[in-house]
C-alpha cells in the first residue's frame, strides 16, 4: 500500500488485525475499538477467533 493510500481507516484496520495476529483476546480488542457487538470486531479477525473461546466471555455459576 502506498503512503498516499494509507489513511486513518487503514490505520484503524491494521491495528486490530495485528493485535489478533499476536494472539490478542477478541473481547479486549472489541472494548479497545469501542464496538458494541463482537460481530463488528470479527471483521478484522482473519484468524477467525471465536468469542466463545475468550476468557472474558466465560461465565462461572
């Protein structure tokens, strides 16, 4: 990607993608990006991390 085409949207898309590649938790990335719904965050997750696997989404009774 050329420098002329690298703008705010590309930077915002690159950050979560890199976070997922480094093993970031999807719930933390969702919170970081301010997404109300995890499905919005999944757009950036090319490894297809499952929210159900996140320790943040686990509930103990």
